[in-house]
């Protein structure tokens, strides 16, 4: 049976990226990122990007096109709707080029919208986005009052999303999420889960964190600190930034990074 596209996912260090690349070589594929961390540039090592030791400008590895990797600065925020729009464009372009789209990553929200589509939530204006972020930074209690009759997310990014939608429409995010979903990839990509046992994953994670630390991870963390960027984008960045600020030791940074990843 021939498939028109694939989604390959799995936990950290499962080997999904290598599997996707080998598949792309076999079926003339294009790799499309669906990892919410690898979409940011400047943290290729910390995010375990396929480009952690390669030139991202080429956007190819062994002749395989790689799309939506390292396309955003850490200062920007990407909504799930924005991601789905970008993914659709790369999906269509891959097909036009007679290549098989292969989505690979571990971000559940991105994978969910590729398969099931997204609620038709109106896009907030730049003014309301800025207002939402400012309110969250300055007065979190007032934000909770504004969203008093809705489920209040604890994650800052989701909280910001809920607030900006409410400011834009006067309706809670749950109202829009109850609407019929649109925009799913059709036909549904063939789904592959790479899921090794814990006994395999845990040593791999420890080894990979050590390798990252010995690579460019510290340089990337220093860049984050020097430019006052969001260190919470990726597991590892926060731990390394804490170490560089002198709050924890090298050993604690590595241990915390491994534990958080696990």
C-alpha cells in the first residue's frame, strides 16, 4: 500500500528523527517539523534538532529537504493555528515537488491539529496580544478575574492565548473550542509511533544530555541570557541558564535536565 504522507512521533531520544530520515530516503520524502521547540533557532543543540551540528542555511540533509526547523527567533510566539497554516503550505509544496510529506516531532498539540484540525478561533489583533502579555506580567490576579467563568490554564503561554482570545471576541476560549474543527491534513497521514521501553530510553537520555552539554548547549544558553530571551522554551535551557547565573552547579544542571526530560 502507498501512503500519501506520514506522521512519526515518540518520546525524547526514541530515535524518531533518524527513523524519519531513513524513511524519507526510501520514499523520496520531505521532513516537516512538528516539534514546538525545534521550530526556534538558536537552540539547535538544546532542542536536539537535526541541525544541531549542521548548517541550517542549507535546509537539507543528504538531499532530503527539511522544513519548519529553526524558522523563528526565541523572542516570537507561534500559535497552533499559525503552525497549522505553515504545515499546510509545506505539505502542499512537498506534493507539488512529487515528494512524500513526513511530519516528525513530539508536540502533541501540533500532531493533534494535523490529524483532527483546529477550532475556528478568530485571530487576535496584535494590540490584544500585547495587552494580554502585559496583563499577565503585571497583574495575574486581574487576568483570573477576567477569565473567571472559564477553565484558567496554568501554563503562561496557554493563559496568554486564552486571554487574548477573550479580549478579541468577548467569548472564552472554550466557546470557540466547542465549534467544529477545520484544517486537518486529508487524507489522514499514516501514523507511526516510535516507543522504546523505559530501560532503553533512560540511558539514551542521560547520554544525550551529556553530549549536548559537551557540545554547543552552553553557548546557546549564554546567548539566551545575554539577549534576555525566553529560557523556558526548551527543557535544558532553564537548567543551563540557572547554572550560568551561579544558582546551581554543573552536576545539578545536568541532573535536573535529565530528570525533567525523563
